C-alpha cells in the first residue's frame, strides 16, 4: 500500500506486488535469451550452397531479439529489487517504481514490434535461409508476442479506472498517532450520524452484490440458483458490508493477504507458547520422539503431575491470556487487540473424553449426521464421491415420483441422494421440499423407526439465496416471536436472516399440519394430506422430535427448536457447525437443555460474526501497520517459519508511524472506532452445549505454517479425517477467527460427517 498510481490511474496493486511477477517474467525470458544467443552467434550463417540477397536478416533479427530479452531481464531485476524495498506501508522507498514500469511499457512495445517483424520475416520465406532458421524465427516471435500480450493484459486488469482523486481523502479525518490522542479525538470528534452514514456505501455495495450474483449465475449456469437474489434483503446485506468495509484505507488485495499471514504467524506462535506454559517441556519431549502426537506427550507429563493439571481445568481456571496488547504481552506479540487461544479447548477435551454422556452425544451426532448431509442433494454427494457417486446416482436416479417430495428435478436426483445417504425407504419420508429462496431453505421430515424419532432436517448453504440469508447477520429482537408462540427469547436477540427463515418454516409446518398429523391424535387442524405421506393422526406421538442441520440449517434448526419447544417439550436439536452468530449469549445458555452443537477444528463459520469480522479487520490493519519486513518476505512465510518478532515492530523499536501512510491507517482506524461507538451491535454467539473436534497434531506440524508445507496432508487445503479428539468446550473459545489452512475445509459437511464417524467407530471399538 498505497495503491500504485500509474498513467494517471489508481491500480489494483501496490508498488511491492511486482516482486514475484517480475521473477516469473525473468525465468520465462532466460531460456529464450540463451536460445537467441546460440542461434545468433553460432547457427546464423546460411549453408554455402544457399545464398539470398537478404540472408543476413536472420542475423539482425536474432540480434534484436537478444537485445530485447537482455534489456527486459535487466528491467525485471530492477523491478524486483525496488519491489523488495521497504515495508508494506513504507512506499516512499519504492518511489521509482512508476518510472521503471513506464520504461517496461515502452520496451514491451518495442519487443512486440520485433515479434511482429519476426512474423513478417517468417511469412517472407525468401528472406530466411533454411527451414530450421524459419522455425526458430517463428517460435521466438510468438514467444515475444505472447509475453507482451500477457503483460499488457495483466496491466489492464490492474487498472481499475478509479482516478486518484476518487480515493478516500484520509486527511479529512483527524490525525491520531497514539492511543491517547485517539481517545481525545473520539471524545472531541463531531457526532456521527445514525445508520444514514452507510447510505452511499450501502448503495455502492448493493450494486456490487447484484453484479457479483449475476456473474456467478452466468459462470455456474444457474447451478447454484440466484434467480431469487433480486430481493429486498439485498439492501440489508449491503448494510452489513458497508459497516465492515466503510470508507477506503487504500489497501490492495495483497496487503490483506499479507496481513492474514502475519496474523496466522502470531496465532501459531501463541499456540506454541500456550502449550509450553500449560505443559513445560512438552514440545521438547514431543520433538525428541519425532512424530509422536502431542497428546501422547501430554499423557506422560500428566502422569507426573496429574492432580495439578486436572485441578486447573476442573476448578474452571482459564488458560494463559494471550493478547496482542503491548501492556500485557511480551514484545514479540504486541498489538492493540485481544486474542484468545483455543488450544486450551483441545487440552480440556482430552481430559473429559471419558465422560459417558459426552461419548453418547458424539455417537448421536455421528448417527444423525447422515440426515444433515443427505438433505444437501446430489451436488454434495458427487462432490464427496466424485467417481462412484456418479454411477450410483445414474443407477438409482430413476425413482418413481412421490407427491410428498417437492422441488426435485425431473430425474429425481435429490430423492435418490436422500435415500442413498440416509438409507431410508420412500415410505419413511413424510415430506421433503427442495424448493429454495431467501428465508426458505430446503428441508425434509423423515421417520427413523430404529431410534423412534421424527427427524426434521434443514439444508445448509448451497445457493446464492442461502448466502443472502447468511449475510443478513445483524441481531434482531426475539420479543415478537416469543410473544407470538410463547417461547424463550424475551429481551434476547437472534441472527436476523435465521430468525426470518425459522418463522417462515414454522408457518409452513403449520400450514401443512404435518406435526399435528404425527403427534396429535385429537387434532382438528387442517392437514394438507395431498402434499404429505399421510398417516393416522397421532401415529408417532411416542417418537421424539429431533431437529438437525448443518451451517445455515443448524442456525435455523436452533431457532425453530426454540419456537417448537412449548408445544413439543421433548424436542432436541443437533446443530452441525452452526455459525458463530445465532443467538445472544443469555439465550444460548438457556438452549443448553435441548440444543447441542459440534464444531470441527478451525471452522471459520463457527467463529464468524459481525463482531469477530470487525475484530479480524482491525487486527489485520494493525499488523500491516506494524510489519517491519517487505511484503515479499511476508509471503515467504508460507514456505519457511519465522517468529512474530522477526516480522513485526515492537514498542521499544523506533517510531514506525512517521510515514504518511501509517498516519492514514491510524486515522482510518480512528474513524472505524467512532462508527463502532456510535452504532454498537448486539453480541451473538454459538447456541447450546458445544463439542469441539480437534485434530491430533505433532510437534513438527505445530512448528510449521498453515499452508501446504505441513506434512501428512491429503492436498493443499485438506487434512486427514481421522485421529480427532473431542470434548466439551466453551463459547468464548470461538469468539475470534483463527487463520489456518483448514479453516474452510473444516466446515464442509462431508468432512464433519467422516470425522464423527471415525470418532464413533473408535468409541465403539474401545
């Protein structure tokens, strides 16, 4: 940062983003430079029996191509050298970058002309002696033209068309260079308006969201819906984005990526410190044993001092508070935001794995997970079974249409998948709807005779309409809902999108009368028998009502279970990977009686909320400001390990806020704090009792980084689906987003299903 201004326009990249592109361009040109040198000085003479008036054109073309590549390589070296100078915010040390890029552009035009000349010489075969020479001229010309075309295409993508005058003028905001000055500014600043402050930004984000939805629909051939995104709820989604990304700190995408890498380095280092604090000598012992799991080393240490270790957790003592605040942490972990460590949940998990109720709950989750993934339909099934899944669906898709299964395609792929995954017969499906729109997810009602349960499963996020429901993340009062249906929630708040969807689903169930048909033998309600797999009234009143779902479906299931509980006291909800912003903390504690949630690993969705997103944004901006190495060195963090003190400034080091860009960032953060203070939002969290599934890792893996360098992975972003520990956890362990290579993979429903199956199998086998 800031964004590079070239040719009078603001680009999408910074002056330090050209390090790796210039190196790639250099590596591309080196072979052609060698080929040009060899052909020009060793193979250029024509055979003696062939003489043409213009035979020396080959030599002159080779000489021009050799000169072009040699000079371009020098330019690339200069660009890489300039791009590697200074920190992210210290753009003054890269002030020559626009001039060098202009030289690169001019020379690229000349190289393109040389390439066109080579094509002309190739077309005029009489001016080149011999077929090998002609092929050489053709290949070299195409190589130069492709190189210049790619460079210019990259340049066109960089230029966003926004002139520098349209970039946020941070000078209009008060300047703050210290926390003390920021507090003064916050007290003396003009009063911010109410939510109207977001109107220009909201309109901008609304247009952008509509454009993204349309592009996504075109790219996916409407496979993931999108027709229902022309909805009034888009303005609510735009308001959320306007709050998170209000204004412009003049950051580019690579700055954000570098900030994430810095945050991941800090979090990984804190995790090591936490383990070393709780179990002194643990990492050393584990590394001595090679690939021994950390849990094995922990067990050996507990045998020495088991009583002290257990009492620390039984008495409710909190693990060491790891923060990014300079006043509370060592210099290497200094920052302005608090950061909790979730490693403690994994340690506590191992201590209570022998809890019989916990083990039975894990088995119940493993059993009901088939319903949570079966409702996703054929797309998830093909994703999780890319080879055999296609053939299984092809064999079993020709199902007889059922009047109680709605919204399926003409080959009944959703019905086939639901039966394949859950193993139920069509007669056990009471109702299924695969229709999907904003606030109306797909759901099914299935009879499980083995468990004597009525399973109401709600599908998670699979379409653009579901994404809109997810993104309407502001807290909404549950007072009206509680008064209308007599449920818990007076004075509490819930996720606005989930609450609207739960209300719509509740009304849909009442309209169908399906629960009345199953549970009430004396019901006089109107029942839509023509849309249901009908049975006698009250035939299953002794069955327990179970609600389940994954992600979006889990959040809706929790609120729906809360609304249904006054009428069906035995209802229970199994929430798989629910978002971290479902209900307010007080209501979440009340839900512990009938809601149990499970979270896998570093799942980002389970930690996602507006509060955690704002915290993540503030941390990234702070770390970008405090970085003391170049962006290229930060990106190398993905391949080699460095400690945070090697990457970040501390309070004892020289003033890092002297440059103008640092002051602009400080002003931007001050503005964000003013907005947060003027319009506080309601705190939302995970519902019910929480089970955390934590992957067992080795000391070597803990010392590595979060990308593909860790051993034992099944891919760039995936990890094994076995050898997970589990245990009860607390909601405060999921208040902050952790940057990890599995933070997306851990949310996928098929992985959650397989991990739970492995845990249940290990419990069964002892």
